[in-house]
């Protein structure tokens, strides 16, 4: 039986070649990391292969854009964009508390399988995540093809630890000042932070993550006074006080599936769900960015894709760093982190 692809006893070896603290995405423009990296490396168009797979699956689940935006963030914000979130293992990032609701792995697997069939041992799982996210976002906007370009050439990492995900991923209740600093440590600006929060333009969240704002804000026994009164009644009807909090609501009630600036308009008028949604609309450091993005959808999207690309350039592995995984779930058999275990153990 194949055991976990991560072996903690060889962490030191596996960290060789890991690259931390790299500058932002736009400063990494070189031959190892560029737009069109795979052109001429295979007889087929790698990016078209991926898009065709995403398009074939997208209308089976129109929430794929939300799923992939979440996966991209949860991968890149931990060890950088190295597909460590895809590795299986008892203590992998998949097992971390914040990653329990991450989904879309089957879409990554389908895209990777299609690419491996036509262009084996060429495309990293890290690049697959970025490409699939780009394509799902484009389809959510009603486009017939990719709406923006991305750089490729990333390599896959070896290590995936739930502790690193637990320690690095910010919670929905993180103070704005702390969140800004966390993003800064990743080479991402305050504006990047607010724009990446725009990923909440699509997707769902369980009531348990904001029930306190409805019924017991900061221990007062009352609702958060910043919630719009009509919206508060809606929340109470859909998230009863005596419920387990398992109910789902869309993060953006107006245009829940579309990738647009509706999220900013909602939080700017007291109709945000999560505490962090509310806080960025009122915080002195961020409220002017929120207000500006709420006014112009085209401006939002043009800036949103820049922020996504900045995120997708965090701590990438390039050149001879890392590897190109054959399976996104495991490091390659040639890697010392991979070994077989007798059947039945």
C-alpha cells in the first residue's frame, strides 16, 4: 500500500531548493517563470487542454470558481504556490482546520490527467492550480476563453504539514491590522489584501462562522449594530439562533455565482457575512479601497486579476527546485519522501 507522500524525518533534505521571501509576481519575469512557459515544449497547447477540461466540468458545479479561488489562496499562503495543499497524508495541509472546506480536488485531478496524457512529465500541479483557477473565474464571468494571462513554470514542493496551514492561514475573525501584516510578509500589499478578499464575491459559508454577529456580538447578547437591519432579519430567518450553524449562505447575496464587484457594494452597506468582511469596509486603512471598488466593476476585475497574479507568484519554486509530480497527491517515486509499505499495513 502506498503510504503518505510526506515523510517528516527528511524535512531538512526536502527544504533544499525551497525559496522563501521572493519578490512579488511581476518581479519574477524570467525564463523559468513567464507567460507562455509551455509553448514549444509539447505538440499540444497545455493551457487549452486545461481550459477544455474546466469548461467541460464547470456547468456541473457553477461554484467551482469559488472553490478554486479558495484553493489557490490556501495553497499559496502557506508554503508558497507549490501545490502542497494537494499532497495526501495523515498530517498534510488537507487535514488542517482551515482546509476542511477546501474542495475542487477532482477538477485538478481531471486537468492534470488530461495534460499528462498529451504532455507527460511537463506541467506542475502548482501550475495546474493557477490555470484551473484562471479558467473557472473566466467561465464564471461568462467568457468563452481565459480572460487574463498567467505566468507558468512553477515546480511542485515536497512537504505538506497541517501545522503550517493552521499557523499561517488567517481566520475570518482576524483583525484588519493583523491581516495586512500577514499579507505584507508574503510580499502582498494592503490593496492586494482587499482585492483578494474580493474572492468572496462567489461561494458559500456556514452560519456558524458568523452567528455571533447575529446574536451575541462581542459577548453583548445583541447583534452587530453595523449589520443592515433588513439584512439582519434575513440572517435570523436563515440562521436560527438555536441551530447548529450548519446552514449555508452565499457570501454575496446579490450575484452569488458571478465574479464581480457586488461583494464590495454589499459590505459597504452593512450586508457582509464574516467579521473580516465587515471590518475592511469600516477600517480607516481599508474603507476607501472598498468604497472605490464598489463603484466600478471593470476597475475591480482589472485589479483583481493583478492581485491574483501577485498571489500566484508567492514563494514559487523554479528551475531545478522542487519537482514535476506525476500525481498531484504524492511526491514522485524517485523522491526519498516516497516509499512503499507492505500491503495490509
